[in-house]
């Protein structure tokens, strides 16, 4: 559906940090959406940006990241301007640059009031991310 995550930024950023932590500890993480192209590709780009940031690797441009995801996952990954803009928004956040979107994401250290439940390395929702 060419959508982007509907969570608050704080929840999404924390979710990405948790997934990266799981991957860093050799845990299996499965992701998907209805078509497994747009939102899945967007999430893979976000995770790649996060991993690079954690390891001090300079972040590439959004266009480069989109090319990387399409080359290594699926040619149809990241399906449009909203998803591309979301990748840029997150990249700006990681770089500490004034975000490309109107509202700066809140700190991932802010309390989440139980919006995200990470017990036993499991994240479940009734809807797509």
C-alpha cells in the first residue's frame, strides 16, 4: 500500500534499536508486510541505516540505500515518495540534522507508556508495521 509506519517516532526508533540489538546477538528476526516490497524494503533500509550508525560507518545517501536494498533484497523494494522520504527522515535523525519532516522525532529514551512490549525477544502486533 506504499505506506509508512504509523507508530510515533519514539516507538519506531526504539523498535529499530531492539531489532538491531537482536540481530547483534545472533537472534532470528522475521519481517514482512502484505506484498513484502514497500514497507518491508523500507524497514530493511531503516535497519541498515541503524546498523551502520551503531558501528560508526558513514551513512550513504538515501538513493544509495534504496539501490542497496533493491539490489540485495528485491527490485521493487521501497515503493514510492513517502517511503523514500521516511528513509531520509530517519537518516537525518541519526545524523542529528534538522529532519526533513515537519516534526523532529522524540528521544528513544522517553517513556513509551507500554506501547512497545519486548518480552522474550518477541514483538507482535495485530496489524502490519
